[in-house]
C-alpha cells in the first residue's frame, strides 16, 4: 500500500519523494537461472557470449541507451521529413535479381519452380518508379541485404534512411541532408552542428588525405614532394619519377620521440599493409636525421620543411610510387599514427561532402564498372566523352562523410531511356540483357520520367557515431557476426528435406 514517507526520508527532487510503497505480500513472478554474465556496463565477457544471450546483453544500461538512441534518430528523421512534405512509402522485399554490385540473397519461389526472388540491396529502382509515379518527395527507413564478405562495419542486413526527390539539383540534396542532420543532432545530442558542410572533390580528397572518406578531425595532410626525384642524388626517387610516379609525404608533429625500432616497424607495416616498396623519413631537429640526408643539400631539406610548415621535432614520412598508391598508403599511415598517438578528438563531429567522382572505374579484370551504380547520371558537359573516353566522365554523385566514416551516398539519376541504355552498353550489358534485367526501368524512363535524385544514409553507422561506439553491432538489437551468423537463433540453419523438395531444391555440397 502507498503511505507517506517519514519526514527525514522525504526527497523533494522527485515526484514520488513524499510517498513510498509498503509491501504486504511478495509474489515471485518468475525464477532465473544463474546468469552467464553480470547485467552491468563493464563486463569481462567476449562478444560471442553477449550475442548468444543478446536478450541479457540488451538489459545492460549502455545497450538500453544505444537502442533508445536509435529510436530517437528514426523518430527525428520522420519528424523532419514529414515537415518537409515527404511521404513514407514501402517497397517490396521480394524482388528481381539485378546486377548492381554485391551478391544477392536469393529466395526460391515454390509457386514458380526454378525461379528466384532477390532480397533488395537497396530500394533504388523502386524509388525511381515512385518518382515516375508522381510522388515527388519519398522516404523510407528500410532494411537492405548484401551477401558480401563482412568487415567490422558491415552486416548482411543493414538499415538505411532512403530519400528521393523529383525536379532537384545537387544543391537541394545538400541543403536537405544538412538540415536533417542538424535536426537529428539537436534532438538526440542537444548540440548544434555547423552548416553548410565543407566539400572536397574526389581527386582532392585522395591527394590531401589518401581516402575518399577522410577523417578531418586532425590536421595531418599529404603533400607533393616530387621535387625530391628531380633534385639530389637518391636514385630510387629519380627512378620513380622517370617511370611516371610521384613522391608524397606527411608531416607527423613532434615525431622526434619515435625510436629507430618504431621507425623500422612502421616501414615493415606499410610494406606489408600497403604493398609499397618502403617508407622514407626525415626528422627535423637541431640536426637533420635521415637516411636521405647524405643525398640532398641543406637547401633541399629546407624546401621539404617549408612544404609542410614543419617545426623542429617534426618528422616527415615519404612514399614513392604511382600517385594513387602513394596517397592511399600515406592516408592509412596518417590514420594509424593518429589513432596510436591519440591525435583524434572524441568530441568533434566533422562532416564533409565528397563530390566530382568519376562515373566509371576499372575492376580487377580491367572492365569498366560504375563507381556508384549504373543509374547515376553523368555530368551534362561530359556526355560526349561517353563515346570517346568514358574514363574521363565525371558523375553527378556525392558521398557524405562523418569523422572518416561514409554515412551516406547518392546521386542525380539518369531519367532518359537513351542515356540509360548507353550507360548499360558501356558496362557490357547488351540490349537483350538490359531488357531482361531492367526492362521495367527502361519502359518507365520512356513515359515522361521527371529529373530526380536522392541519397541513402546508413542508419546503423550514423547511430554508431552518435553513440561513440566502434562497431555497428553495438547499436543493432540483434546483429550477425562477421561470419553472417545469428548466435542467438543459430541462423542460418539446415531445413527439412520436405521443405527443399517443395521448393525443387537439391543441396549438393562438395565434400
């Protein structure tokens, strides 16, 4: 029963501070076995045990907080887009397998023996159909499926905030997404983020940071030191320049404390990790320390120092190779050093748009493939290059990056059939295959399709960054392992022979 608290126990800071409940009878509603781990934030237990007993893991305060944060993000997203005149439209999960990049998850049809549905890698084609249908502001918070090799930041199923609009340009998307993220951050973290976000071309991002998703929270940038291959007497650098390569470097502030063993370890790390021939270094102090010092005059060393605005105590690392290889190697080195020596502030949120992507790239077999997907529009002024030099064509695509993580990507789409057919042909998809795989899209583009474009933001990754977690598994209620296994339910699992028979499937595994 409810009674008044004794005067000395009254707590005016809470609404129930003047009363308390006195139990007259206690009933045990359920009993519990000994738990496999304690329900508290700091637990010494491996992730496999946590995932096996996820219903217990989710009781921990930090996990409750993460899942509630996820709800807050989706709630704020819906609120914002509703105010902007968007409608949420669902698209099918059982759809057609199309060549879009990753492997599809296939679902056999019992009703149509020998045929298969595919689980969607994204609602891309359906949201384009929605634009053709005249719904000019669409969004959906939707599950997507990709059967790919998993990394720490990937899951076989992930959730994205999917957005598409008609009669828009890139600037409209940038403004919309920036304001939406401002709203989400204000609602969930109580902080204001600055807009507009900075923009970098794809080429500039690679040249300055060695990555198309750079972390700009710390100031180490890549510089061109190719003059070292034209001056001095270091033959290896001269040879790289003669073969069309470049010399690139980064300046690590106050790196003089690194021992020779640590420098040797970095050299081995970059050789093994990045496949380059080696890492050169110069330490600027009272005297210059470097294996290169005997090959260059003091004036050339000063030029290196001036290129970075380096100070005494700083160390410059260099890689000589083809430009993109050197830049990417140094991009990974800058991240490695920043993490190892705690140069990255945890309380900063640095957003960045990456623009001016090439439309195509070469795959491992040397064939042209889309950098994003086959439905991305080329720049209008580059369309003539499709017939003469397609690798020089720039796309109307854009990615959004937060603290070195790609949290979204999108583009202005192709809305004319003849251009879409040309792009598919360049990608090696002939007319018959394009009609078989994309006939419905090509027909729709022939029936007054409006100019349109959109973006998809990764909900899991966005919540991970807001929560300050290192893995998206920490913000997904029931995630899979890196082997795509649900340890809670033991999915995937074998099924009964009768089920396979009904689906006309025979399992033939190599022994």
